[in-house]
C-alpha cells in the first residue's frame, strides 16, 4: 500500500467500514511510514473531537426574524396570485430574512428543510417537458448553492470552534475550489486558533493541490504553524509537490529553538530531497 491509497482509506478505517484485510495493510503501512502514522493519529484526534462537538444553540431572536420575514413574504405574494408555485418559492429566496438568518448555525437546519421542500416540489410539481419550468429550476438550484456557500463562509467566521469546524466541512462538501471559499479555507489554515479546525481546513484543501494558489500558500503556512501535527502534514505535502523553492521555508523552520525532534529530522531530510530535484 502506498501513501496515496492510505490517505484515501483513512476516513473509512476510522468509520470501521473497510475489510479486515485492508485494515491490516494500513496498519502495516503505518509501521513502515512515520508520516502516515502521524497523519492517522491527527485524524483520529479530529474524528474524536467531531463526535464531541455539542449542538449550537440557535439565536433567541431568530424565530422572530424568520416569521417576520415569512409574514412579509406572504403579504407580497397576495399581490401576485397568478404566479406559479415555483415562482413564489423563488420570491421567498430573494427575501432579506434569509440573509439575516444566514449568520446563525441554526439556519443550516432551516435551509436544509427548504431544500427538501424544493426537491419534493420539483419532483412532483414540475413538468420535465416544460423548458420555462426547467429554467426556473436551474435558477433555484443556483440560489440554493449560493445560500449554502454563504452559510459555509459565515460559519467559518463565528466565535465558536464547533461552528467554524462545521463551516469548513460544509465548504468541503460544496465548492472548495471557488475563489472566496478557497481564500477562506487558506485563511482558516493560517490563523484559526483551534488546531482541529486548521487540520480540517488542510484536509479539505489537500485534494486540490494542483491549484497554484494552494501550492504557493503551503510554505508560508508551514511557518505560521506551531502544532507539530500540522507541521508534519504540511512538510509531507510540500515534499509531495517537489518544489525546490520550498527549501527556504524548511530552512527557516529549522532556525526555531523549540522544534520537535521528529519535525527537525523530517525538515532536514526534506531539504536534502528537494535539493536533488
């Protein structure tokens, strides 16, 4: 088993959904590969932390704002009784109440419920042969995607670490390569005070290492980290990219007085490896 295959199976192993033979192969690989062993230990910590995250309490004023927005929408709809059911849903999504609710993590549940209602409406109410209806459906899908993206970005700027972690994971399930989302993830990796949130951001970014903006950010991000787990992960990814320019960041890291012996030896080995390219 190589490192790439190992990383793809980490989540399955933590969830106990892989075959015993594959688990044995992963255990053997960890015995032979210190970097993957460190990676697995960090993911175990993150996995456990996610299971201990308490549910966030909704904003006490959210219900009042939501129902006020709903009442306003109903008044506006009474003036357009001839519109279709799908068009009315589109008007609802344009109401300002949704922008207000987006700042609270509890709004995730509200938005998911609306998504289910839209899905039911499209499945049972829309005609597949109607081009105007399909055009409206596409527009609704775009609006739902935009709301989810704004929700993820909003969560990543909340005071609660659990909210920020939810925002990172939600962004990974949506469109992490979109410029605003990627910028938010890179900022989270560099500056978030919680190591688990930073680890989650790195995990979301890792499948997109072919993006130049990520490649250029990793050496600088390495120098902003104090956690040995994150330092080890970033060194591994930098070496994977085989960019000789990253040796400057590794040398600067070695100048730190308080550096774990394993990180120091890994950085020294990495410099030698990059200088041979």
